[in-house]
C-alpha cells in the first residue's frame, strides 16, 4: 500500500514537472502583439473625442438603443420633485425608536416598521443559531 502511494506521488511530481517544461510561464515584455486585446495602452487614460459643449448638454453613454442618440440634459424645472430627494439621508432605526411613533410621518413610520421587523428577524435567527 505504501509503495503504491509512493509511486503515485512520484507520478504526480513528474507530471507537474512535465507541465512546467511544456508550458513555461512567460511575462509581459511591454510590447503588445498585433491584434491582441487592449493594444498595450490599457493603463493610460483615453483621450476624449467629445467637446466640452456636448458633455455639458447631453448624458453621454445613457443611450441604450442602437438607433438613437444620448438624451439631452433638461433644466431642473423639467424633472419631477421627488427626484431631488432620492439622495437625502433617511433616519436610522435607533433615531426612529427615540421618536414618538404617533407623531412620525407616514414614510418614516413605514420605514420604522420595516427596519424593526428586520432587526427582530435577525435577533430571532441568532437565538436559533445558538441553540
């Protein structure tokens, strides 16, 4: 049994050595081959061919259609009001717990219920995992 194990290890070592000889590791020399991906200048930033005027008036890269153009940037008055509140900070669960539930606005109350349920589920799962 031990002899068979020693032979298999010897066989594995020779196969690894054969792979090293057959496929030696090569390193990049800095010159890109013709037709290779990246073109050798992947580290350098691409120069923009768009003018500053176009960049300021359109959303570059937002077009998802083959036959279309990038959408124009509209004045702020053309966008809906809720859009400007998307990035506002919303209160955390600890803040909501400190406030009186009966005086909370509807969206804050809804957020409180969601976060409180999530916290209770996490707590119950940790208790179950300990048992």
